[in-house]
C-alpha cells in the first residue's frame, strides 16, 4: 500500500529532541559508567519482586511496541516523528515506564538509530520524563480538563527532556573541543570552539516546533482516551 | 447420544458479571452443565454472552452472583489447581501465541507444567505430525497466516492431553479442509480419550457434526434451549436471534 | 517496517543457526563496539567501516536494510558538529565515523542474526523479567504494525489528514493513535489472559 500523506520513512531524518542522540564515542566514559550503575541499581530496586509485574508485562510489551511502531510515522514535510512517550508514561506509571524506556532505547539503537553507548543514560532520561508525565498528569494537574492536562504535561516534560539533553550535549561538545586541543596540538586553550548559543538555538528554537506538535498530538490522544475508556487514565 | 449421569465437570445455575463499561450480563435460565466425555456447544446471536460464559469457565472473570464449579473448584479462585486438565483456544489467537516458534509455542504449556524436555519434544513432535505442522515447525509465530495460527493454537491446547477443551470459535480463519480435519480430530479425541469439549461456534454445519448437546443463548444471556444437538437445531428459528423478541 | 524486514531477512537466510555461531557474532559485535568507542584513530575506524561495507556487498545484503538506515545518526550528528565554530576536519570525520560504524555494525549483526536467536542465547543470563519484556515487545511489534497499516489505510480512504488543515489533521491523527493505543490495551489484556491460562511462570522458553 502506498499512502501519500505519510511517508512510512524508515530512514528518519529529524528525531524528536527529547531523546538523547549525541553521537557515540564523545561522552566522557564516566557518564556511561555512572549511568549504567545508576540504571542497574534502580532496576534492581524497582523490580526486586518480578512476579508482581507479570500482570502488566503484556501492557508493557504492547505500549513499548506502540512507541516504536509510531516512531516510523513521519509527518512530512516537517520531518517530525511521532513519539508517544507522554501518554505511555501516564498509562504505564513510573516503574514500568523505566523498563519500557530501556526496551525502546535498546531496540532503537539496535536498529541503527545510534546511541548504543548512551542506552543507559538515554533510558534514565526517558524514564524521568515518563515518571514526571505521570506525576503531573495524575496528581498535580488532576483537576484540570484532560486536554489541558495533557498539553501542560507534555510541554513541561518535553522541554525538561530537551534541557537535560542540551546540558549533556554541551558537556560532550566541550569534551570534543578539548580533544581537539590535544589532537591538533595547535589550538589555544581559550579557543574552546563549541558554540553554546548555536546549540541552544537548535535545541530550543527548532526543537520547540517538535514540542508544540507533540504536545498537541498527545493532548488529542489523551482526550480521545478520556472519552472512550476513561478508566485507563484514572 | 444419551446423556449419562456421570461426573459433571462444569456446572452453574445463574452467574452475573459487570464489565468496566457497566455492561452487565446475567447468564441465567436453564442449569448449565457439562458431563464428562460430552461435547457441548454454545449457540446464540452476537453479544449474547457466549464468550462471557467461556470466560467464567476459565476463571478469567469473577461472578458477582452465583457459583460456578469446574472440576469441583471455583475457577476464578483456584484455576492453578485445574490448569493441567484444561486446554483453551481463545477467539483472538494473535495474543494467545506466546512462544517464538511454532514448536516453542506448542511446548509452552508443557514446559510451564514442569514436563522434562525429552517428554516435551516427544509430545510436541507427535502433535505436530498429527496436525501437519511439520513444514512450519521452526517458523516464527508472527509470520503464520490466520489459519496456521489457529491450528498452532489448537495444537498447543491439546498437547498436554487435557480432560476439558474450551474453544471459542476454533474454526475461524480455517479453510474448509482444515476445519473438517480438526473437527474429525476432536471427534476422535472425544471417542478415544473421553475428552470433554465446550465450544462456541457459528458454523451450524460443523456444529451439528461435532456437538452432542447444544445450549442456545438468547440475547441478554438467557440460556433458553438445551438438548441433543439435532433437536435444538430444529427448534431454533431466525427470530430467536432478534433482540426485540426478548424485549432487550 | 525496518525491524520486520531485518527479521525476515535474517530468518530466511539463516533458518537454523547454532547457539555457538550466535555467541561468536555477539562477541565480535562487542569487540567492534569497544574498539570503535575507545579509539581516536581515524585509519582504524575507516578500516572497520570499510570491512562492514565489504561484508554487506559480498553477502549481497540489501543496502536499504543496512547502509541507508545506518545514516540515521547523521542528522543529530550534524546538529552537534554545526555547533562548533571551528572544528578540525579529521576530528569531525572521526566523530562521524564512530557513530556510523557503530550504527552499521548493529544492523549488520541483526541482518544475519535475528533478535529471536540473540534472545535465545542470552535468555539464560539475563533476568527472566527482562527477557519476557523484550520478547513480548518484539512480538507485539508485528501485531501492531499490521494494525497501523490498517489505520493508515483507513486514513487514506476516509480522509481526515490534509496538510491544508493542520489542526484538524493533528486532531484526527491524535484520535487515530488513541484508537490504536486502546486497541493495544485490549490486546494486552487478552495476552495476559492467555499467559495465565497457559501457566506462565515468569519464563519464556526458547
């Protein structure tokens, strides 16, 4: 089948900014090590009684798969990919979305999206986003209408993710700049050439388009669920 | 076939369940029972509660009122005690096929029941041969056609030689030959091993071939007709499928 | 869907793969990953990348399954590199090749070794909950992809998505995805019922 509106584009060009996609091999090793240790500690703490989660495993499987499958939808021509992080986080809750974040990132990196060295870091950030989404939607904004709840939650969570990504990318950029100094032996120490403002424009300027679209989409999605099967959001 | 007075492995009188969307189904009317060694069919219009009844038998839903017994226990509370005696084929097989390959999926129940691996292989290979699944034995379940999935699900339900088979639309998606082959297999299974079968089916031709007894359910869940298959099929009319006739 | 295509290619061309062969490939992949992550040597990166390309060409693997998708990280990479006012070209190439080599190596692994085979080998070492989650997610991908195709068809035939009506289209898109999500919830419930009926005890057997 050939569908005009959607290019079922496997070779996605612009990725949603709340996912950490700094290149492999530029993060300091201790970022990778500490994120892995923290990830395993949290994992053991959250799932110390695995049998308690059997009931929700199929839900975890389907929602993780849904996140992956919908990522293959590209809204042309703005080249933005659908991401169901916020709705999935609201439905799964903090514990299961921790595992879902890891599974999604693992499968994404295995299928060529990169970020194999940042899986744990990426998973921690994504699970932080989903947990905050759950908290905002279900507890803090619970008295607001669903659409508005979804909109505010999505905007806050997506900007938070973008901000964390920005900070870490900045560290990576500075590290690469330092490497350039040692690599080249010619650059002056004060000539750290990583442009923070340019990066900030790319993340928050261009990224805002994605945040806006994603937030609207999530809100409509949540409004639909509230209408059809409201107990899911309770 | 004369109804024997032997063991009742499934029975209830009136059970009620309320779904999440507040839809309430009371399965009442005639006393429902399945005698060991018989093949009992559920017939009725869409939405009359056939699947709900089967879910009660499988312990998937609790009855708010009334008491149901399967092999003498309440399945909603103690299904683990009777799991080894029951084989199930649900209407949607996509979700039922768990194992990665056809072999793994058929072996899934046996492994969970604690069978040793050589025994597992023997039983699974035997049923694979009986169901002509050899060509797809190592195929991933998500690559199977709808009919193949159904066959694999049925094989998986039979591999541990259950005493009771519960089937919800077992012949959906199957071609004519496959449906009749499996129908014959079930009839032989019942003859040789006295396996009891409870099934929901729309295909009246197959139903008349397989079933010993039929329960006809009216819209709203009332069990209105019961008897030997041929008699019930002669009594059921088209208007029995209509909601208006039963003031629903 | 790329995942489905890779899986199909891996199964079709390697229908029976011994566990030892899978382990060998995983070890090779691990060595490649560590090498690529730790090295600063551009010639080494070029060699590894070139070797992977040769493997793809020699084994006649479709480029649409390996090489083209491996360029995905380039987008974010370019944003990252564009943030430098001045960057040594060799360093830039090193960074680019690191990302592309890793991306390509994962795809080369999967085009020859399906996820099922990898899980079958790792199942004994990983926590059963993780193995079950991974398998159930992977299996669900194929079911959901079918549903998504049906949804796309419905949008195509029934309209509701048009670039001329962005807000209305976004709303319909949200509703369609909401429908898919609810369908997923229903399927998850049925899958859970099947797991319990079939005696699931925390392990998926491979």
